[in-house]
C-alpha cells in the first residue's frame, strides 16, 4: 500500500480520507483528533509534543476498539490522508502516517510513503 498526505482542497490518490474532527466521516473519522487537542494547540494551551502524545493515545484506543478499520485502510492500494493544515507545518497527518506504518509492519503489510500531494 502507498500512503499520501494532502491539504483537504488538493487532489488525492486512491482512497481519500478526510481526517479532520470538523468534517471527517467513516474511516477518516477514525483518524481524526479531538476538538480538545485541536483547540489546545491552536490557542497555545498545549504544545506540539503534548498534542502528539494525546493524539497517539487516541489512536491507540481506537485501534484497540476497532482494529478492522485500521486494517481496512491499510488494505487499500493507495490512500490519501487529508486535513486543513498547510503542507510543511505541524500536522496530525504525519503522525498518522507513522502510526499506520507501524501497524502495517506489525501485520506484514507492505507500506510505502508517497509524500505530500499538491494541486
């Protein structure tokens, strides 16, 4: 499987997942952060390290509750994770790619990083 990241209004490849708390649905919603941590980092109440720690805890819990959803994402030939963040900045998309790569390795699923897509 190959995984890409992109800003939500950019083109994507394969299965395109909106991973935002605002508009994500279905499998994309499984990868969305919570409003609490999104606003926490935007309002400088938490730093990026705290955001990452909290987001990883959320993903671990969701994986424990529904491994099949994560494996469904990894079963796709190509996936693009999208959100509203601009390319090059701190963003949960990149944390998510790391997590999915670890899950893929654990299950023996071939995994390739496709990088950031632009228009």
